[in-house]
C-alpha cells in the first residue's frame, strides 16, 4: 500500500496522505537501499523523521557525513541551505531534499547581492558568515563559522581588520561580547523561531525552575537575558550554558542537573531525551516550532526516496568558492556541529 500511496498536498501545503507506520518505515528504508542513498535528518525534524534517518545531527556534522559516505545519493531532511552545504562538500553526489520549499528565514535574511554591496561599503573587511547561509552567500565569504567556533574564528582575524559578521544578529552580539571587538559590524538578520524565544519568558521559566540548567542557543533572542540572569546572580553562572545544538547533546550527557530548560527549536527535545532519558527536558517556549523544518513529512520523504525528488543543485564555480570558506572554518577552533 505504501509503495503505491498517493502523496497529496494538504490544506496547509505540506505533503500528506501517508502514515508513519512500520510499513512506511520498511518501504522508505528499502527504497533508500535500492537507490544507494543515506538519509540524514536535522535535530529539528519531526520525531518520526529523526528516528528513520541513518544519521541525525546538526547541519555541518551531517554535511560532513554526506561527504564521507559511500552512498551515491544524499537525502537531506532539513532546510534548503543545509542540503546546499552537503552539495558543496560532496559535489559529485546526488543531493535530494524531500521538499524544496523548505527554506530558512535566517538564510533568507541576506542575499549574495546584499553582501557584495555591504563589502563595497567596507573595503578590506573580512567577511565571516554563519554556516546557516545560502551557497551564494558562502561564495562571497572569507570564513564561515558555526555557533561553536564563531568566537574563535573572529579572534583569528588580525585586530586591525574590520569584520563583517552575517547574518544572525544574536550570534553576532554574542561574538562581540566575547571578543570585545569594536570593529565588528553585524548584519541585522535573525531566525524568526529563535528570535521569538524572549528574555521575560526565560526569566519566568527560570524562576519557576530554580534547580534547572539552562541550555541556550546563541541565535535566541533570550541569550543576552540568560547572561544577565547569570551576571546578577539570579541564576548560578554554572547553570547557564550557551550551546550549539550539537553541543547540547554533549552537555546533556554530562550535566548533573535533573531538569534542563532548553531555548531552541522544540524538535531538539527529541534527541536530548534520547541522549539522557533520566533528565526532565522542557522547552523555554513550547511554541518555538519551525514550519519549514516540519515541511519534511513522512509523505514528503516517501515521495523523495521513491521518485528522486527534489534534487539540489549548486553551480561548480559557486560551490568551489563556498567550499573554501567552509574549509577555512573547519581549520579554525572547534567547529563543533552545524549550528
């Protein structure tokens, strides 16, 4: 039944008509094997997509797996810039995304043309771009960074050089705090989901859970508030952890806390609970769900692996220039995961 299932667009626009049952799972994995494909799922994906994937993680870690895999085809369950990064690092492989409409508000907050214009206003500046950007932006970038190594990347640049940091203003503010660098210019972009996790909300949840650790993604609008709570002694400093999604998994396995408040997209809770089932993980904002990430439905994945849709392309010249920026990122500090 699954093999011949009709995948349909639902009223909300996503692909539906397929239940994520055992038959679906067996069929997807059978088709992936036939296609010599590896299924990669980002930490923010639906739980059933995370559970069927051959590998789950954050975008850079998954892109590295894509490059190293013997599979001919990469099925990237995430958003479009992530599949592009996999294509940049594995240009000879076929890269598919189950729904090409799965975009990213942060990646869309700066275009290649806008970055070129910004560079023209600051000749000689070094461009540092978060890995959560399009291939076109990476191609205009000197060094990419992750949230794990953004501070190290900026510190590696001579102090007298101007730095253009894009596109996330909250990660940029975190880097500026940590480095004290005055010649760091920050693009005013944001992830709409992370930006919506605000300071008052965090303060209220922290007050109600005084024994909890705080895992805060640096893209969050509440990151500054978390540091304020720590600086004022309202929350012990050792309980406030600014972490990438990959580093959250590591911290979950080592924390002594029995409860953790998590400020990032809610899909992350699934992996955290699998990593440390004895800990009570709770979202700071349980409405922080990315509609783009959730476009990768069971039906979309079946459509992708069955029909070879949707393929992601990056022209070779763009990929070559972008790969240089990504490689320089990997060589500086600890790149950790993807975001």
